[in-house]
């Protein structure tokens, strides 16, 4: 039954994502190609010293986008959908960048301030204030909580433990305790501390991962043209259509959207924290996050895997991280395992922080006056989920998160298309 729900949900979500991406691309004259404006808006100065800058906002969003979906999720895409799914991941990365623009534009336009005068926004707010549909806005907030807090946090914790286990034999309780302690240190400091921390962490973790990828690419530079041709060839292998081609496209879209979050609206939640009211400018900035995630991080992961004999692996309860670790070890030996491990720690840790913030934002929408006790209980619940996530089966976690992500996409894209005249 769950498998049927999973397939139907993603068939609808994939249709929504592809059609809306094409619609907004033509409507906005392929604004996702205006890289000059994206860079210009990225380094726009803050209007207030205590506010969150465009750069910090992008780092918060990137922290959520660049998670295990960019490392373990891409490996799953190759394992389940074949190498052709990488091509469709690229396609959806380019097309769906415009969705990041639209959702950010609407989030900035309809954002408001909380009790501490910090901006808050996202799909719940533009569904409420733009569509005047409080019930749907409330439903969206619930799904954000179910997906980001319960789903994303547990899968990140699970991946951290599995990656640690590949390095050393360690008790899951020790990993859970250390992870809970580190996360607690940050989230108890509030949104400003989260933003400041992530603005320093994200560039470092991205540089380490991409730098290692380019080194591996240089070693295998003669194989790269063949690899590109093979990806494209497999992407258009149409027979059999329903049992092979269509699932490959859906898996490519699914893993691409899971990694970059375009169209889900969750990126718009973090983007709305900036004090800037330049909706177009902030939308331009957030499109960069899609390209960095899909075209750089996900592509790096896929190439490293495809340049290794990953077919020789036989795994049960597949998380995906096992394949990536195998590939990096094949290329770089034990140093490769260490690079993946550090990357998983940093990527997962940053996503945990952003997922917590999305949960806090959803709580602030669902309960207009959030007390200190409410936030304390949410933080304790987050710490609890880190423990639970370490012990849960990986396959079940990925399936649960995938379904939640599909529902977020369906609701958010419906709202964006309904509000198209506001752009």
C-alpha cells in the first residue's frame, strides 16, 4: 500500500514540477540564465547590522539543500534508476531553478515579523495571505514539520551513524550523544546563531568536497567524455517505456528535487529571514543555490561513483552513503573515506540545523504566539529525533521522506501557479 502511495505521489509531483518549471521559465523569459544579476545580488550589503544578509540567507538555504541527498541520495538515484537518471537530475536542476525564484519572490512579498522582530515567511504565509486559504497553509506547515523535522533530521542522523561505522566500530549511542550535544549548542542560540554558524560552515564544506572531486576528475580526465556520452545515451533509452524509461525519469527528478528542494518551498522559509524587501533580488540569489547543489555537488558525487566499479557492491537496507564511500575509497584509499566522512558530518549537520529552523518557522505559523516553553519542547523533540534516527532502518526513512517531499511539492506548486499574476 505504501509503495502504491509513493509511486502515485511522485507521479503527480513530477508532473507538477516539470509543467510548472516550463511554464514559469517561459513566463519569466528563462530568468534562471541571468547569472550576472545573481552574483550582483548575492553580495548586496545588509541594511541593518543585526539583520541577516543575502549571503547568510543563501548559506542557510544551501545548508538545507546540500545534505545527504547530494551524497547518499545521488548514489540511490544511480542504484535505483541507472546512470541515465543523472541526466534528468541535470534537466530538472536547470528547469526547477525558476521555481526557487518564484517561491522566494512570493515569500519576501508576504513575509512578516515575529515576536522578536525577526522576519518569517514561506509558503504558509503566501498561501494564507495571497490565496486566502488558511486551511491549506496550515496543512502545508504540518507537512513541513513532518518532512523536515521528523524526516530530514532522522535521515541525516542515520547517515552520520552509517558513515561513522564505516570508519570505526562505535556504539550508535555514542554517535547519538555527541551529535545531540553539538546540535543543542547551536539551536539553543536562536536563528541568528544558526545563520552566523552556517555562513561560515557551508563555504568550507563545499570547497572541501568540490576540491576533492576535481582532483579525482583530473586523474580520470580521459574517461570523462565517454562518461558524458554514456549518461546521455542511457537517459534516452526508451525501451521498455513504462518499466524502465519512466521510472528512470521520475527517480532522476525525485533525487534532484530532494537534493536541491526547488519547488518544495522550504528554501523560501530560510530566504525570508533576510531584512531585504527586494523580492526579485532575493529570488535571483536563491537560484544560485540550485546550481551549486545540483550542477556542482550532485554532479561531483555522481561522477566519482560512475568512475568506480560500484556495480560490484551488494548491499541490504541501502542508505546510499555506502556506495559513495566505496567510490571515494576506490579513488583515494582511506583518505577518500575520510573526505566522505567529513563531508557527511558537515552536510548532515548543516541540514539538521536548517530543518530545525524550518520546523520552528512552521510552529510559529501554526501557533501565532509561540512561548519559550514551546520552543524548548521543539528543541528537546529535535534532540530526541537525532537519537531515534540513528537506529531506524534506512530504507523506511528514505521512503517516508520521499512521500512527504512529494506532498510539499504538490501543495507549494499549486500555490505558486495560483499566485502567478502576483509576479
